[in-house]
C-alpha cells in the first residue's frame, strides 16, 4: 500500500480553507476512495490496539474504558500524556509510516507521533477536547486522516463554553 500512496498526485489535491475567529483549517480529500479502502484493510490487519490500563481514560478523577480503540506510534522515546494516561509511541508500522510520508508530501510537516483512534460503530466516539496538552506545540498543526465510514467532525470555538456574557455565539455556515 505504501507504493499506492506514493502514486497520489499531490498537485491535483484540492484544498479548502476555513479562516475564522480562532480557526485556521485546511482540508482535502487527499486519498482517493479506492486507495483509502485498501489502506483501511491493511491497517485492520496490521494494527494492534492498546489493552489494559492503556485502554482506559481518567475523566473528572474517575477511570473509564475508552469509548473507542486506540494505539500510538512514533519516533523512539516519545510519549503523549492526556486525561491522566501516558501513552507510549510504538515503532511505526509500514502503513502508518506511509500516511506520515504522504502528509509530509502534502504539507511539508514531518510528524513524529500519531494517535490512532478506531471508531468501531456509532457508539464509539471522541469527547469534546482541546488538544492543549503542554507537550503539544500550539504552532504545530494537528493532522487528521479519516478512513472507513464517513463520520461527523465537529469543531467548536473555545469561547462557546464560557458562562454568561462571555459566552460566544457562533453563527451557522
């Protein structure tokens, strides 16, 4: 599959952008559906998701099972801590490395870590969060690659959570 991703014509990828108050987002369908389906199948055969304590999360001081499957890959020695758990980066498997290389070709950013989340069904989910952990560089963009079923991806302005008159209303559109 890695060779198939190298065949993607980067200059033919159509990017869209959203630049709004506090939002700087570029997005595209960069992997054609046929290649995405093959890649998804390869990942299904290759990836082994975390179990035990690494498949749990701490929310408001209580431990809960993650409402999705998860595994992390990255450069040697990297860990990522969020919601009371520290996730170690396992060595890059070939199909995940191919996605990282594609992202480098697309955006010129060489990522050193990935957190893979698998949503098995409509019950699996990601809760509202900010990606503001101290080890994340706020100037380094987060990349999201979605394979498999189409899912809703919701972004909220941080000021929509403020109470009272400081709460910001975000118009639709």
